[in-house]
C-alpha cells in the first residue's frame, strides 16, 4: 500500500502524548533520529496538567510541555500522534484523535494494551505485518507488548521458512517495563541494599527487585498464567496472522534496567538446524545474530540497551524436539523495539520517503 499524507518537502506534524515518561522520552529521541523522514520540526509535547509548563531537554533543544486536551490536538491536524499513556486514557481518547479539523488523516499509534485485541485495530510490527494497516483501513494502530515485539523480530523469519508449531518462552524482563518509576525503584533499592538496608522499599513491584527475580508480572488470569504471559500468545498469533501456533510463557521480572531477554524453545513443522536459523536471520532488518558462545559472545541486556536491533544467540538444536526444534536466546531494548522505536518505525513506513 502507498500512503501519501504530506508534501515530501514539508515536515510531518507529530505529537507525543505522555512525553515525560520513559517511553515518551524515547519517542522524541527516535523522531529526531529520523529527521530525514519526518523533517526538522520537533514534535509537540503533551502531558497531564501536573507536567504542563515543564521544559524538557531533548535532541531538538529545550521543548515545553503542554497540557493535553483532545480539541487542541484535533485543531492542530497532526499527521501522527504517539500515545505513551495508560490503557484507560487510550480507551477514552485514541479514537477521537484520529479525526481532525482539516479532514486530513491523523494516524494514532498507541503504546498501551487498550486496543491490541480489537479485531478492527491492526497490531503492528512494521517489518512483519505493515500491510494490516491498509487491510483494516484503520487510522488507529496498536503497538505490541514489549516482550512480543522483541521475540517477533527473531521468530517471524523462522516462521516464514520453517512454520512454527509451538513456542515455550521464559522472559527476563527489565525494570523499565514498569516505566521510569520502576527503573528508579530498582536504582534506589540497589543503593539501599549496598548501604545495608535489610529490605529495600518496594512500591512499584510486588517484591523488592534488587538482587532478586519476581516470577509474576501483571494480573493473574483464570488459567493460572498472568496477563503479561498471555499477551505473548495473543499478540504473536495476531501479528503473525495465525491461530496455529501454541504458546506457553513464564514472565519474570529481573533487576536489569531497560533490555528484556527471552529464552525460547520452538518446534517447527519442517526440519531445522542451528545453521539454518543463522542463515535465515542473516540480513533481516532489525535483527543481528551474536552467537559465538565459545568466545562468550551472545545477547546481553547490557550490550543491547540503547540499540535498535534485536540480538539473537545461543542457537542450538533442541534436545526435546530434535531436528524439528531449536533453543535460542533473544535480547532487545524494551524502550526501543519494545515500545518507542517500533511505534516510530510504523510512522516512518507510512510517510513517503524524502
């Protein structure tokens, strides 16, 4: 599909709602990194009344935060509005924001889970199912859960070539999944632990996170899995366009700052080998293979933090599924591919190339 939203000699008109949070801050950085696509004009920044009037230091220079108001944004006739807000906020405001005073299209890209499971709303990883936006003729686009988006980058090329049947996923999720407050609680808790406090304070997480791991993220469901774990199953199937993949996930919060890691065991319909996986992933956009365990080369949260690409390593033949199975380890920046970068890449794919 071809989308023509603006004169290619003009900047895209962009708004970031929820600009003061961890994802909002990264959205601004990602837009700036793609000025060749969006133009030089900075995005307009919106947040709650509490943050209105604040000045944020950004790659564009200092920008002032404006209080969010639906009618204000509709009057501005933005090309793109990025939402880095709660699900409740998105349910109330996302659809109204897709129309504006000029009658031109406004694409609203929502980072919350509010509309991910609505059949009429595309759930998009642009390298995989960008065409679903046109197929559903939707101006509202849902950004996937961070864990799903990171895994999908590695798994979809394998699915295309070898047809996935089953996925067993164990996640190692960073504090950034709970936003800036989660990251701050981890840092302050580590300082408290080093200073001799017996039990660091926890308000964001269900237990103290420093030097710990918490094997439960999000609300418990009737089937015994958490919502975070079920998101991987629900979203993988929707993005890949199939209900034929069985997915079981255990989601664990660990004391890293901003990169999620995942150990994945997969079963395929066709025979598969570690070398075939390496060949399959080679050259795929957004994916890099780092797999030399003899020399201690493999994906790490420390080295994946701040990087756009998802890293894949520890690729080996499954001892359970034999020649139809692979074990591998995936790592990616939760705030980038898992959130802000994916959203901005969706917009980049819509804008005509300059």
